[in-house]
C-alpha cells in the first residue's frame, strides 16, 4: 500500500537577506520641480514634524504688520511720557522776548486803533482841549501808520499855540510849584512841579503839610511822610554813595507825587505802608533792626527801582499817571518790563489796550507746554483711530465674507 506524503502548508520562498545599500547604488532623486510625496498624516504626527514653512511665514507677516500698525502710537506715547516728566503744564507761560512783546503790541494796536477810532478819539480830545491826550495818541497813530486829517492837524496846531501863552503858563506854573495836585496839565507838571519836587524842597514841603495837618488835628498821610523821609535820606546819601542812591530818590519821589495826586491804588498804597513803615526806618537808622526789617527795606528798594525804570523809560509825569494801573509790587515789575519795550509810548499803549491785554503781551506759551499738548492730542487721535479701525473691521467682516461667497 502506497503511502501519501503528509499534507503541509507550502513554504514561501525565503526572502533575501537585507543588506545596506550604498549611496552609489541609489537611484536618482526626484526630478527638479517635482513635489515629494507627502507623508501620511499619522506618521507626520508621530514624528512630530514642524508646521509647514508657509504657515510659519504667514504668522511672522501677521505679527510684523501688527507691530507696524502699533509703532506710531507707541512712539507717540513714549514721547508724551518723556515730555511730561518735567511737568511743563505746571508753568505753561514764560516771559516773552522784546521782539515777541513788540510784535504782540503792534498787532493789538492795529486791531484796537483803526482809522475811524483814531478820528473819534482826536475829535473828543479837541472838544475838551485835552492836549495831553492828543500828545499820547499821536505817537500811537504814527506807530500803526495813521495820521490825522488836515482839519484835525490844523485844530491841534491852534490848540498848542493857545496853550503856550506866557501869562497863562506862568500862573499855571506857580500853582504846580506850590502843590502838584493843582497842576492843570501834564506839561505843567513836568515843567514846573516835578523839577522842584525832585529837590529836597519838595520833601520838606510834604513834611510841612504833614506838620500843619498834625497841628490842626487832622489825619496825617503816613505814607507820604515816610516817602518824603526816604527821599531826604536818599538825597543826603547821593554824595556818599557816588550817585547810586539817585534811583531810590527818583522812585520815592514818583511814589510820593502819585500819592499826592491820587494815582496810587488802595492795594498798592497798602503794600507801600507795609514796606515803608516809619518805625522800621527808625530801627534801621538806630541800627537796631533785625533781618525782617532788612528784607522789607530790600523789597522797598526793588520797588523804587522798578518805578525809577518806568520814569526813566517814559517821563516823570507819565510814570506818575501809570501808577494808577499798579495794584501790587508785581504789577510794578511788569510795568517796568513793559516800559523797557514800549518806551515813551507806554502810557498810550496801556490806555488804549487796557492793563490786562497789555500785561498778557509780556508772556507767551512755553515751547515745552506746546509740545506736550501736541503729543497728548496726537496720542489720543491715534488711539481713537486704531480703535475705530479695529471695530470697523470686526463689523464689516461678515458683510465682506458674504459678498465674497456670492461672487
């Protein structure tokens, strides 16, 4: 009996043993321009491959665009913080230069003194025979390029001839010499009253009036008495100091005449009463004063120096009338600064423009304050614009996506 072989599964041919492939035996790589076959997603996830270069480049471009959009606002905010470190808005106004003050005054005069107003002002002065006001207006008119018409010029000439009569002038001069409060005009005050008052005779005359008032049991003007005493002391010290006390003498005389003529305001008179106390002067003369008395005397000397500057830049008569615009020692310093620029036209400028407008011309807005305000405005504008663009993009995105889908 024949035996059959056992049934067994056919054997597969043995796989050849794997061996390393040399680089020279490898085939050529993918052709130029052909894309390699992408790896399976699963395998790429397992291998932990990096995101595609295109996605990384898109993210970089998006961040760079955002940085460029925010860069102007960041720079503006940085400059604003740097500008506000010095607190420029605490003192936004600084002293203006002479050229800036002069330009500001010229613009204000051109606006406040048009030709029609000049005609009215001259007519009113001619009707009241106010030659002092005419002499004040004519330099201002010439400064802004205006001249009176022929009829007004002829009337002004006739008024000057009538006011320059010998007998009338002699009588007015005598009254001014006796008491400056009775002077009918500034011309007489400057010609007859002030020259006498600048001498010790004027100071002694003031002390004489105070003595008569005291004898008659009337009120004595202590401010005038103190200023007369300061004037006498300064007159005696002029020779000893080589003339440096002449400033104190001129200022004290101008203040005393202003007090006598009623041009000192109540506030300024109160400041003078505090600075020129008779008891303080007695202590200083007796060399028993303290540091407070010396400080008050220094402030009084500075005040007298400011008044002397006004008188020197204008005239004694104009300086006395300008005291009606001074309410404090600070106003006296501002008036002295104004007279340095306006010169003899100071009284006309302040009469036409007014005290407030004239003193504002002495100040200007500082460059630091202007820069800080500009940076604040620019920063707020950029912030509002950025927020508006962002909200606009958010609100318009659904509409633009819907239109793109339909197209």
